[in-house]
C-alpha cells in the first residue's frame, strides 16, 4: 500500500479534491479517509491472523510508515492492540 491523499486521487481521476470528497461521501456514505482506514485495518487484521509477520512489517504492508500511529489507529478501530488481536 502507498500513501494516499485526496489530492493525489483527485488528480488521477481529473476532479477537484473537494468534488471528489463530496461525490465519494454521497455514493459511499462515508468519507474517503474513513474508507481507506477501514480497508487498511481489514487487511492488517487478515495479516495478523494468517501470518507471522512483525507488527512493523504489517503496518508497512498496509500503508503506515509509523508503527506507533498504526498501533494507535488499530486500537481505536478494533478495540485491541495488534498484538492482543493476534493473540486471541
């Protein structure tokens, strides 16, 4: 996964960032950032369950360079730390 921003995506589809954000929220019912976060956390949960990769490696694979930020975000979204989730 790579860093994604609304500006980057808007440029790829030749729309303004504001219009893309509005259109995405209207069609998907959620913000683009929330959608990307949920998708990354979903893949992180799968990797935690199905692999022996280090938490740092999983964070990088799903698009987070800062493992502390990834751990904080994961705990906020899932309710457990990545380590606790894996140990379940």
